[in-house]
C-alpha cells in the first residue's frame, strides 16, 4: 500500500517507482523431537510443538522498467526491497526464527494490453 509514479524515458520506455506499507501474514506450525542413541537404541529425550500466527508490518520500495515491443506487447523488469522484521516462535524450550528483514524480489514479465 503506497504511492506509485511512472515516468516516460523515451517513446517506448517507462520507469516506475513505488513504496509504502508492506504486510506479511505468517501462519506457523513448529515441532521438534530430540533423540539420542544409547547402546545402539534411539531414546527420545524431549519433544515440543506449537502453532502461532502473526501479521508483520514493514515497508517496501520498488522500481520497474517497461519497454514497449508494439502497441500491445511490453517487456517488464523490476526489483523490490521489502523489510517486515522477524518472526519468532517457541515450542517448549526451543525457538525458531525467520528474518524477513531484508528481502529482495526480482521480476521479469511480458505484458499484453487489449
């Protein structure tokens, strides 16, 4: 969610920029099981499970380049940087963490206007 601006660079080339609010919904199930071999037989020491959901809030900036091949067809390339922080979940005495803080997306596409 945010502003978008597009600028013509030439008759058939445009560049666009956008940025704003980014939301990421995480729905996680986390489980672990620890075992240790004792005299060749696996013995379970401990296990844990947990479920958690959270919406992470952050921001994004993006830039896209579009080149017209004809009146109807375009090639599109772009890059987006997104930062929405870190998701952490615990199960028993264990913790899992996913860092969504520095995510870069690259896009390539073909567009058709009718």
